[in-house]
């Protein structure tokens, strides 16, 4: 004959664990780290349950991330449709997207998925082909915030002239 535990005993056993609940919250699957892009901007990465938000922490000059007075620490998104993992303020504006630097593959796969790894200090999915957005990001790397300068326009033109199969021009970052 089996004896079922009483409800009182069951609730008492749960009650003994209640003081541990604050400690359990520290064990949730989340992380915080940093990553830089090809403009040397530093982003805080906050991930929880597989979703990540990148927040501009510092601009390339080391100044705190300031976009405008209403949004001093603007959020960015990752653009992962091509070979290169990019960070964008607005993914539809190709000119603003920049490739992400990396030191380890774990950050790349955390932000882009299992296909992405750290190769040549860039987060990339080497089995994928370069997209037009990838080429723009690689050619504009290090050119600063998009301001339509003559140099940026020249680099953009170079990125558009590269049609498959092609090697990116020497002025562009190599994947």
C-alpha cells in the first residue's frame, strides 16, 4: 500500500525553499558583455532567453554613446542575413551597418546563431556568400559615421562594383 504525502508536508517542503528564490534569479539564462564594430564603437550586449539587445556604450572617440538628447544610449540590432554579422541602427539603411569585431566565436554565435564564428577577427558565417550589405559594411569599415563624405562615396561605389565572382578591392576590409 502506497502512502501519499499530505498537502501540508508538500507545502512545508516548498516553504523551505522560498528563501532561496532570490538566489535562483541569479541562475537565469542571461548574460552581459561587450563587442566592438569596425568603427571602434563599443556596445553592451544584454541577452535573455535567446534575444539580444545592443546598446551603444562608447563612440570611437571614447565618448559615452550619445545619439541625441532623447536617446543617449540608443539600441541597435544585428543584421545577420549575409556572411558578415553586422550592427545597425536601422537595418534598412545599409550605410549605417558595420561589421562586428570579435575575439571568440561564442559572442558571434550568441548574437547571430550557430552558423556564425569568429574568423579574421570578424563575426561571420563562412559557408555563406557575401551579400551587397556585407560588401558595403566591409568597404565602409573605418570610414566613420555615414556622412556622405567623398571618401565614403568612393568606398560605397567600390562595394557596388564588386559583383560575383569578385574579390573586394584593396581599400575594403577582407572577410
